[in-house]
C-alpha cells in the first residue's frame, strides 16, 4: 500500500470514474486500474463495484475515511516541512489595530521575507486570548492589563496606548456650538454607541448611556458606519479613524464634560520567547516601530530596539 494508491482511490471516489480519475492524475487508465488492484489485494477484497457507474463496496466505504485521513496527514506533513524550510509565523491581533499597525508591517515584513508563511488572525480581545490559550500563535496583540487568570504568565514585550475619542460625522459636528458639552451632543444625535474596545468598558464611558436618549452595543465596524452616516456618536480609537478625520468625514469631539479615555494593549510572545527566534523577533520589532511612529508606543522591552536590518 502506498500514497499513489490512496490518492488514486480517493480520486476515483470523487470523480465516480476510473477514466476521469486517470485524466485528473495525468496517468493512464491502466495505471489507475493497476494501483486499485494492488490496493484491493492488500486490503483483502474489492473496493469498488464496477459498472456503468463506479460505486464503493461496503469494504471501500469503510476504508475511505481512513484513506483520506492518511492523505490529509501527509499533506499537513509536507506543509510543515515547507514551512520549516521557508519560515512560518502566526500572529493574532485586535481587529482595530489591523489597519493602522499590522497591515503596513505585513507589507514591509513580507517584502523582506517573500517566502515566509504568515498566518494572521484578527478579532476582539476574547478571540485573541483564545488563540493564546491554544498556543496557536507566536505573537499576539491583546487587551491589557491581562484579566485572564489562565494567562497569568504572559509578559508584555510592548505596551500600546491609544487615545479613544468621541467621534461624530462632520455634519453633526457642524451643528454643535464651539464649547459643546455632552447634552449639546445628545441633543443633536440622540443615539450613543457603546463599543467594545476594552475588556471591560470604563465606567465613565458606560454611564453616558444614561444621558443619551438611546444607546446600543455593537462591533466597531457597524458602529463606524452609523457614525459616518450621522446617526450616532461613540468612542473610537483615534488611530482607527484618523484617515476619516484627516479627510474631514469625521470629527473627534472634545465635550467639555466628557471623559478623557484611552485603551491599552500589549504585544506578547504567545508561544515561547523571541530572543532565539529571529523571525518572531524581527516581526515584534517592526510592530513596535510602527506603534512608535503612530505615537501609541507607551513602553517596550529593550530587546525590541531596531535590529541591523531595520526590523
């Protein structure tokens, strides 16, 4: 029994035909028949009922999931070898930091290492923490401080601190007086959005739902669409909306009686250290340098000082 026999067996099942399987595998029909005869001899009986349409026998149907499991394992092994040869790194990040921080870094990192395989996951803090729990990523950018008792051994490589600003459309901002307070804001836009940028929404932000005439909870994407449409106001990471603000589509409000809030996140080594992992160390350095360029780097481990390649 060999891999070619298993691959041929699986292909016949998928195509329902020896002839089609031969064409797909770029071999002769005689080769397909020879492989299946050898496999049937090894397994002690027929795997197919031959006729106008090829069908699995009970023996073949029983064997099929095991054959596919072997093929899947083989492909995973080949992928693992290729990844080891070329390099592989996995990262999970807060979704709101993908565009301002992670995406530009991916461009520069893969420009320097075009054959490295990168696996990128994005989500809210809970999604990222789950990846860290499973040890399925090398690096992670997650909410900080860490409130998960099962992740008490995490140590931050870098802390990012973003200003979170009350955001409104340009049209809404134009209707507000220069020294607008919260009551002025909610008189123009009655709907207030509570958006989950933090593991726990700060009390000063959550309590504003009592001053607004209506309040909703939702992810950042739909919330931003409502704010752009002038249908709501809410607190947004400044890095996430800075392009809209620069283009004049959105305005960062600063109500006289509104809270001043920020959001901390941390770059952590989710699996092993970085000192002895060159790719991981370089990516961590590039992420930290990008955060510094954006003005959100609060502090970083000295290990992440720029390397000789700029990473």
